[in-house]
C-alpha cells in the first residue's frame, strides 16, 4: 500500500528537485539535449543580477501582504460565522465559492471587472463618487496591492473553513462562564478563542506562506509580471527565464535558491512561531 505513494513522491517531488539541482550547474536551453557543465556560473549570474533581487523584493511585498491578510481576514470572518445568526449555514456554503472557481476563470473575471473603460468596478466608482477610470492592473502603484487583494479573495476561504472548524470545537460553556465574569468580546477572543485555535492559525500561516510564495498562474494571468516588473515575483521570473528566454540553467539555479529559502522559512516557522504545547 505504501509503494504507490513512494513512487508518486519520487516521481513528482524527489526526482524533479534533484534534476533541477543538476540542471543548475549546466548551460541548457530546454533542459534536455546538449548540456554543458558550467559549475557555479549560473548561481553567480543569478545572485549578481539586480533584476533577481528586485523580484525578490516584490516577492517579499507579495508574501507579506498576502500572509497578513490571509491570517487576519479568515479569523474575523470565522468569528462572525461562528455566531448564532440567521442564514449562517447558507453563508458558510457560499464562502467557499472563490476557492472553488478555477484560477483561469478568476483571472478573466477580475480583469473584466477592473477594466478601466467597461469594468463594473470603475463604473460603480464613477457612479458613486464621480471618479475617473482607474487602471488597477496597469498602475505601477496599484497593480501589486490589487493582485494581493484578488489572491486573498480567492484563497481566504480555506483559512476560514479551517478556523471556523476549530472555533466550533470550543465548548460554549467557556464563553458563558466568561460572560458571567463580565468578560468583554475582546477578552473572550484573547483568553479563549485565540489560545484554543492557535495551532490552526499557525498551520494556516505556514501553509499560506509557502503556497502564496509559489503562486505563478494567477499573477501571470492577471499582469504577466507587469506593468514593467512591479508584479514580477521570483517564481514569475523563473517561469519567464525558463520558458520565454529558454535559459533552463539559470532558471534552475533560481529555483534551487528559492527552495533553500523556503526550507529555511519553514524551519523558522517551526522553531519560532509554532504554538507551545501546554
């Protein structure tokens, strides 16, 4: 029973990872055929490339914005849905809609909604405030915050469902006892809700951080890393280098550097942010 899983892990994780490491020491256009050993040249070229470091800064902004929003927003929504409200069951089922929508559909939908001339968002802003059309995805200042918001809208439902499930395991007697003692809503959250769902929040943060960093499809479909390079994260640069510039060696070197970074980030999460067992 274990053999198929091991074969699958080897085929889609272990072999590609070590093949990428091997490729990072080669000069190759396509990753097969004629390849020339170049040693550390690809790494030196990548680490000395200003474009790589500017993409790394974009990745940091992309990662920070998404991680903060995708931990705070799901918690707030989960706390709201955990209350005894009319229609809460319908709201809980509806909340999964963004998560279910395919990425390509999500990207096309948002590109049309944010289109400066005919998009519903700009038309609504003009109707309510008389504002001029705003090129959300074409603005050097607004493009990155806009795609962060879209990505948060799409992937937050996972965090909401996990946090809501954790909140529903807390006995209601805890809250009733706290109210008898005169605790405020904030005190209930600080002393009851958050401590008891802390591991789920930590897991959502860990999963979201690694997941968000590696997002390529949504960014590429929305902006292709533009305008200019303001939304070009490192994974987008890797994709462009490998499949647009046909430099598989440099792309593999960048991929290895990113893998090392994510491994170190995962260790940091486990060592520093992991909730302590009481």
